[in-house]
């Protein structure tokens, strides 16, 4: 019997030891370079931000940000290992070193920035809670929603924001609560509520799930601030800078009109800003421990902010989200990146 | 006077055949008439539209949900992603290894389940000892010239079956040991087993999975990264063994004390009497309970979606979030439910046939 016991437990022990991997401590940049790929925490599935296609290839805005980072650091946008994370485990995964960067539609708030031992490296998408109503209702503003039945996902910040908004405006509402965002769309579709509320980026995706997307409209009001951005661990300033500037380079590239298509031609541009952006001149990769052409690789392999936005959530995608707040500061939005010099 | 024999007449049509059955079972009292009519109307109202939706107007192939213009089901979604639902993100050029895993599992199950195939003892040893090892080698590679495939790339039905298989194979022996331990006369062993069983039965599986996925990495040094799938697997095995232990203990309690005493008088030791006399009877007695635990375990594997592992259900959910396939959630969930039902129903039918056989003897 003892032998049988050993026979039974041995495979279990073997399995356990096979699962143990040595994870090099030290600077994140060195770790990433040594293992040869970037571990990127993404959402398990959010339309336009991160989702696997039928070939298992991940795509979306959050995914493209990681691809850009990998292009800059390793010179190859495809050297990314995507770790799908749920909302509850995302911070632990970063804290414990399982991932190098968290790019998972995470709202930048004071608590998260101050008490988790993590740093937000910028804002990659300005989101905000909005409302979707049925066209038949004839409503043009959220202020007209007094007494409405509102479909909402339980346990989200949206639920709290909604209560705040209706209280401050002295209006009443009747919540119709679902546990998944898909449920809210189904509830709205079947007429159980007049209004559906969620983050605006998701409202557009939810609208596509309706049996007749044309009969619903998204109201212009945004009742909360949800700046989404990538996070890194505190205490590794070099890596923090790299992540921060990868994002800034994408935004600056849009501002200067550099795209993945014209990046090669732009290298010989006479504009000193473009030269600095593409690492032909100026600070290049020094000080961050990267190759001189790192920013060129980001733009060449992934593209500028506008390209990433339009292919994943904008005109080139089924979601068709407008730029809105996410337009450049010079075009009516608030997207603004410090200069490369 | 009648001189000839009257030919046998057919009985009145209301007393034999389908009509009689209907009259005797469906319309025998006023209440039954009413119930029958209501149910018949319900079926009539439900089934034709369902068939219309699921088959007649369904779209079977397409590139995106935009191709599903008809009112029917959009099976094109399931069709386009079937490979992913089965293999997850396993590299396409290596999916034959997953097929080997499936075939091995099917062969071993058939070996053990079909009475006509001889050598059950060897089948059992192979299934309990060799299969877990060979499956792991084939799936994760890194040996015998097989390219290593990270568990991170595993997904879909394959992960569901891997979790269920290892969970079942490990929880049954551990559960038996725990059950024996709880009935042991050695105080340390008994206390340990009792505390273990009560502790694990006292927490929900979700908590266990969260502990394994969220807390464990914080406790161990940063240099050690446990594989997430293995973490979840260990958590599930520990949890299910506690339940299994209680099921087996129920069987042990039902065995009359005389059996044990008879063994003692024959001079059998503890293990011999347990293995040859008590356990075979006890385990046979609680087959329904064991299968019940297995079915629960099989369905519980889908809980790993809350820790970001892609089992069958969560890979379907991930597919639903592909912008190209928005609006196909009903079809996706029906597919997942159907697969789970087929497996669970199969298990429950098999346990029923085992029980029937036991009663015949």
C-alpha cells in the first residue's frame, strides 16, 4: 500500500516542481530583455480593448499598447505574452511580478495610485459613464430621465455614480440590476428598462448586441471621469519611464502626422520634432536603457495613437466610437503628451 | 343457435394500443385532462418556434455576426470558433497532441467501462498512475522532443477535461485515505483528517480558487512563480477530496461491524481487511454519491473563469467579446451548456447502469 501511495503522490510532486519557475529579481527592463518577451496583463474579454480572435490572436487598444511597448523594448511587437486577468486579480498579478505591465482598462483613482504600490503611467483612454436610451423615448438629455427604469450591472462603480447623479439632480429612478454587462443589454433589448448605463466605451459595444442597434442612441452626457491607463510596479523608475514614454510617443506621432505607413519616409524629414520623435536626432534611447530607434519601432510596428484608436474602437471597427475627449488637444479633445526632446 | 365459432374480433379501439394508453394515463380524470391540455399547449407554443430558430432559420457559416441576417440562431459563431473552444490557444501545429490526450482518455474510459473488454485491473492501474503522467508529458511537452507548450496557452474543452480528469483521479484516492483516517483509532491521524475535511468543506470553492490565484503569489517569494493552472488544480483537488472523504465515510459506516471482526478473526491486517473486504463493499455502495461528486467537480471546473483561466465556458465568453461576433451570446451559452450536459448526463447514465448491475447480483 505504501508503494501505491508513493506511486500516487509522485506524479503530483513532479507536477508541482514542473510548475515552479525561477523568476529573476531585479530591474523589470533586464528581466524582460532576458526572458525575451513582455508579460502583459489584459482583460479576459472587452470588445475593442482586448479580446482573442478565432485564431487565438489578441487584439484591441490595450493589447496594441503592449505591442508598442514590446516593439520599443525588444524590437518586436509580437514578443508579448498576454495574461488574461479578471478585475479582482489584476493588481495582485502586477504586485507579485507575474506580469510586467497591466494594460487592462483600469481607472486611475487616488486610492489605486496611492495604496497599491503601483503607478499609473498615463492615460490611454478617457472614458466616462454615459446613458443609452431607446430612440422612441424622444429623450435628448439625461436630465429628462426622471422616473426612468435603468438597466445596470451590479457591483460596479457605475451603480454608485448613477445613484449620485440622480440624487444631485433631484430625480428618481428605478434600478433594474443584472450581474453581467451582457445581461443589461438583453434587459434593455427586451424592454425591461428605458435606459442602460455603463462606461461609454462599453455602451457602443452593448449597442451592437441589440437586435436592432439603430433604435438606440447614446446620450451626450458623461457623468463620471474614468481615465484608463497602463500600470507598473512602484520602485522601478526606469521601467515606469519606458511605459510612460511609449504611450507619449504614440500620441506625439499622431500630433506630428507620423504613421506606421510613412515612418520610414519621415526619418529623413527636415522637421526637428519629427527627427527627435523617430530617434534620428535628440535624446534617442539614452537614459532609458533602450536602443536608439526604439520610438521608431513603436510607430513602425504598431502605429500612432489615431491608428490604434481607429482600428480597434473607431471607424475601422464595428464599435464606431467617436474620438470625443480622446481627440488631440489641438482638435478639441484633451489628449496631450509631453514633447520628445 | 350459433354453430360456428365466432372469429376473434379486434378489441374495442379504446382499450388497446396508443389510444388506450392515452385514455388511461393522460385523460383518466378531469384534473389530468386539464394538465395534459395545458402541457400540450405549452409544448405546441414552445417547440415549433424553437426548431424554427435553432435549425430552419439558423445560419451555419459566416465570417462575422453581420452574416447572421436571418432571425434564426447564429451557429456560424460556434462553427468559426469551434477549434478555439476545443483547444484554446494551443498552437495549431501541435493540436494533434491534444487529440492524443482526448483519445487516451476515451480509450482508458472505454476500457474501464465496457464490461466486454478484459484486463480491468491493468486498465485501472494505467488510468490511475500512467495516464496522468503521459497526459502531462504529451500536453506540456519539453520531453521526448516535444516542443514545450505553456499551460498559459491551454484552453477550452481541453482545460475543462484536464481539470476534471486530474481532479477525479486525485480526489478519489485522497478522499478514501481521509475517510479511513477520520475513522482511525490513532488520535493524531483522526484529528488531522477531521480538521482537514471540516476546514475544506467549510469554505466555498470560489474562496479556494481566489486564495490559490490571488493570495498564494503574495505569500511565496517573488522568485517563485507557480503555474496558475496547477495552482487551481491543487486547490480543486484539496477541496473535492474533502467531499469525497465524506461520501466514502458514509459507505464505510454502512458496512456491518461483523465484516471487520471476521477479517480480524481470520488474521488479516488493517490494510488487507480494508482493501479486500471493507472498501470494495463500501465504495460500491456509494457509487451514486461518488458520481455525484464527480459531476459537481466537472461543473465546478467552470469556476476557474473567475481567476482568468480559459475553460470551455470562459473561452466562449471571451469569444463573445470579439467585436466581430457581438450579439451571439445566446448561441455561445447554449453550446457550452450542451457540452456540459452531454458529459454530465453520460456520467449519470453510467452510474445508473453500474447500480442496476449491482442489484442484479
